[in-house]
């Protein structure tokens, strides 16, 4: 042991605890993953807390699998075969974002909307790329860093809650993810609380029309547009507008407000 070290008094228990806390905070920060401002990823308990039953057990198994091959999903989600991928700039334009806004992309997947959202809110805004999949969240944070998008933060959430700070968002954007919500009422409540009063929830999802829609949609997507709207209204939102996006044929886009006086 060196002379200097030998001269140091033994650390008191309070110093040891403070050092341990500092290490944990540092490691949490380096992981690039955020659960909540006060909670690092290693302490995130993913167990649903809601008493609501899953409306579609197993639908997200592929995404929460730790072996998920992200590259395969980049090809699937960001390919020309998806009309939301082809028209992503037009979709983001319809969100009406302004410089400095805070937007959450809930169910961000591989980050299809990351660049247009970051551009829309600018360097003074913030984009929270939120997902239940640890593999996607790691990829989202790496994508943001590689593109030097300092306003983007990847957030790991749970299947029943977005886990974002109260009244922090101008817009919550949900593309092709509503039909993946296993606990829609609990998730919607967490989104409503995360929105500023008067903030907007904007959904893009598949039209589900028996006898018209493709078989895959009929089997995979739980509800049609009107039923989704009814579900969202029952969670305390107000219908704002059905938005038209040139080129979207299989998908609809609809916006809701968090009422200004809601709790
Ligand atoms: C079909 S992908 C859509 C990804 C992206 N929005 C897009 O359009 O390319 C659905 C995504 O939602 C995520 N997801 C499912 N349930 C979720 C929930 N309750 N909260 C947040 N993300 C969820 C999945 O992990 C997956 O990344």
C-alpha cells in the first residue's frame, strides 16, 4: 500500500454509501437508457401494475425477447412496403410540432420517425423515443448518438405505462402501436398524465374493415378506427381531428386533446 493511502483514515459508512450511489448514477447515465428521471434502467420493474387484464396476451413477445434481431426489424419497419415509412415526413408534418416542443414517440421501434421528429422540434426541443423493448431502446439511443441528435432521448417503459414525467409533453405520437397496447386503459392514462393540459395524442393505425382489409390486418389488429376512438375517449381524451395524409390508404391518423381541466 502506498504511504499516501496508508495515511488516509478508513472511510466512514456514510462515505461508502455516497460512493456507491455515485457509481450507480454514473453507470445508469452511461447506459443511455432512461426509465424515469429518478430511476435507472437496472431498477425498472417491468411487471404490469395495473389490475386491467391484457387485451392481447403475447402480442409483444417478439419485441421484448432479449435475442431480438434489431437489423431484421429495421428492414421490416423502414422498408418501402410500409406506407407509413414512405410517407413519414408527411405524417410528422401533420403533427403541427413547433420549435422547442416536447414530443414522445411511443412505441418508437427502430426509430423510423426519429429524424423527422428531431428536425420538427429543433435543437431546443425534445424527442422521447419510448419503447417496452430493451433491444430497441438500446438501438434508438445509439441511432440518436450516431446522428448527433442531442434532443433525442430513448426511454424504456413498461407494458402498462409510458413512465414519463407529468405534464411534460406537447404531443404524444403513437404509430402502428395502439394495437400493440396490451393494457390500453392503463397506458392511455399514463399518456394523458404525461401530456400538458391541452396537449395532443396523435394515433396512426391500421383501418380494420371486415370484408375489405387484408387478412393479416383482420387477424393482427384488434379494433377498427371507430372502436379505437371510443376507447380513447373513454380514457378521458377529447376528439380533435381525423387528419388526412396523402398516400395513406391502409392507415388512418387521428388526434385527441388532453382536456385543459383534466387531472
Ligand atoms: C409495430 S411496431 C411500430 C414501431 C414504430 N412506431 C413504427 O411505426 O415503425 C410496435 C412497437 O410498439 C412497441 N410497444 C408495444 N407495446 C407498447 C407499449 N405499451 N408502450 C410502448 N411501446 C410499446 C413494440 O415494442 C414495438 O416497438
